[in-house]
């Protein structure tokens, strides 16, 4: 099983990689931006992607649409949340 983490915070991505590797015993790839995520998605098949909603090169949640278009389940992380945004993502 392989998981993609798309997160621009080095600290958050390190913690996530450690926890996922230890708890699920799986391979974890980390991409700090959408460009890097696209490259990894072209190389590997993923069980799930855990993505930050706002990335340096995709600040409007474009990564979510891209991941879902690849038929990969997506867990979205964000520091701000409101009902309208939630409805749009669902």
C-alpha cells in the first residue's frame, strides 16, 4: 500500500510520514506542491492521497480535483473551514 501526502509544511509532512509508516506499515511519498505531486502521481499508484487544500502553486484547492480525477480517494487538510467550502469539496 502506498500513500501520497501533499503538504508544504515540512514539519507536518514529516510527522504524517512517520505516523503513517509506523502505524500502517506502508510506503509514503511526500510532495510539497502540486507540481511535485503530479510527478509522483505519474510514477506510482496510490491507495489514498492526503492533501493540504492550499499549496504554494495551487491555492484554490486544485490538487483535490486533480487527485480525484485520477480516481484516488482524497483526504483534505486545511487550517480554515466553513460550510460553503465543505459543500463545494463534497
